[in-house]
C-alpha cells in the first residue's frame, strides 16, 4: 500500500497538481459539473478563454478520461462534452481544498 511518502504517491500527486495547475482546467471541470454542454456553451461560461486553448484543454481532459465527447449525427454536427465518472471526482477535490483552505485562512480573512 502506498503511503504519503512513497514514490508512487508523490508521482500521482505531482501529475494531479500539474493537470490542475494548467490554466482553465479547474474552471472547465467546474463548469461541466452542471451537466453536458456544447463547445460554445463552455466557452461562454469560462469567460476569457480562447477557442484554441479551450479546444486543446478539452482534448487533454478527454485523453485523461475526465470527460467524454459525444458527436450527434446531425446537420450541422452537434458535439457535447460531459464529465466521466473520473471527472465527477473533481467535486471531491473542490470540497477538500475548500475545507482545508478555510482551516488555513487568516483570522478575519473573508473568502472571495
């Protein structure tokens, strides 16, 4: 069993932090918590992200197994993105970070 100090635990932690540290990744995962969305719906909700970056990030998250891309055979083609079971685990990460963050917040500090 891996302990927090074991090399494989460190590698998993580093890989996870590296993924979440990429710009927009957290916001995309958070936005998809609402349910399946089309590309333009995600772009509208994740304000400030460019289409190239959004496209690249969606492909990366799909390759990591965190979201699924579904193409509907319509004209024009409709593409929808939704979180997989692995991607839905992001909610637990948000809750854990929020809980820890409230413990380490400075006294009197108000959350954003």
